[in-house]
């Protein structure tokens, strides 16, 4: 079933209003593009929207975790649902954020590291992260609220993926997969601290 952009924008607008009313990201706590942009991920229809103030300005196809939604523990391959923010960014080709280097760039314990080895699923230069177009926007899962509920796991990202099947994005181990060109466009518009709302 295809949902029109107008209907999707109205639905997202409703969530944005409630998010702005109850969000921890108030005007007094944010500045610049951190306050200007917000990411809203609609897992049920595999769409990521970028909002600028009260207007949806970009919409991208995505894919989510093979374990479903509602991540609660490391290794469940689920995508988390809730309110997050960008914690760090890394790319092969951007001048901002960390620089991804072949065989040297990993995510470990929710942090970007340069090392000779790291977790097998966190080779940030690999095709599953975009290969020569690798682009990673990491979110702060588990959040403080998640930790209080006993949720575990780490290294959940919005990232490029080149391991396509018949030209389509494939399911992830819990991350949000994007086409490399889309991931880079999003990367250049957001910053560390940009809010990310993940909806079922």
C-alpha cells in the first residue's frame, strides 16, 4: 500500500506537535541546526523524513531491523522505538565528523574508534555501511530512559548500505539502512545533537 506524501506529512505533523510539546529538546537547550532540524523515522512504511522547523523538507526510503521493532537487548536485531538524538557522525567523504578509514574505523561501546580490530559487525568501511560511500549517523540508543527500563545494546545508526538485493535495501541488525546517496545528503544537513524520533 502506498501512502501519499500529504497524508504522511499530516500524520508526522501531529507527532511533531506532540514531540515539540513534550520533548527534552527545548529552545533554551539547543542552538543552530540542532534546533532547526529533526529526523522522524516511520518504520511501518519504511520512510525517513527530515523536518526543518515545522516543514518536512526531505523524504527517503529506508529499511529497518530483521528482528522487528522495539529493541530491548543487544543482539535482538530489532530497531529501537522512541526519542533519541545524533551522538556522533562519521563518513568516508565528508569534511565534518569522524573520517572513516579502511580497516581502522569501528563502533565499539557506542563510540567511534580507530583501532586494528573491533566488533565483527561494526566495520564502518564495509559494504554494509556503504563501502567507498560509507556514511554513519549514530544515535544515542540506549537512552537514559532505555537504560532505566533495563534495555541493552549499542551501535545503532542511520547509515548507508550497499548490500542491496535486486536494487532494494535489505534488513539490518537493528540500524536504519539508507541508499548511499540519500545517507550522504542527510548527513550534510544534520549535526550531533539533532533529535531523532523513531515511530512504529
